[in-house]
C-alpha cells in the first residue's frame, strides 16, 4: 500500500539453528510496521532474509528483505498490507523457515 501511515508496531523475530523462534506473527492492516530480525546463525554458512507472500509462486511475493549475515540484528520497514493471512519465510530455507502472518 503506497503511502501507508506508520503504525509504530515493532515485530521481533529470531532466526536460530535455521529455524524461526515462532511460526505466527501479527501486524496492523493498512499501516507500515517494523520487523527486527535477530539472526543468531553465524555466516558462513548461513544467511537469512524475511519474505511475505500471498501464495506459493514467486509472483505471489509481496515483500522480500535483503539478506542478513549473522550474527546480527537487522531492522526492516515493512510496507502496509491489506487485512488477510500471508505466509512469511526465509527464501534460502523456505522448507524449514516459514510461518503465518495475520494482518488485521
């Protein structure tokens, strides 16, 4: 959503042992929010990113962050999304690092 107002919401997510620390997140509809990605996996060999999609196809991706080489904490401003249910994932580890983002 272009020009979505800021919500002031901070969502914290940890990546450790090539897994997310939780598999569900919530965010406000129609407003941007901040995602703090605490990547605790050392690089090399691992790096992570944070993506949001409406379905399984590449064209269903609505947001993908740059990669985060750990250990580090990265902060990303996520654009406003319409209310609904989305999948969140790490692109290189999508088979193990996925969850549900509920936007309301």
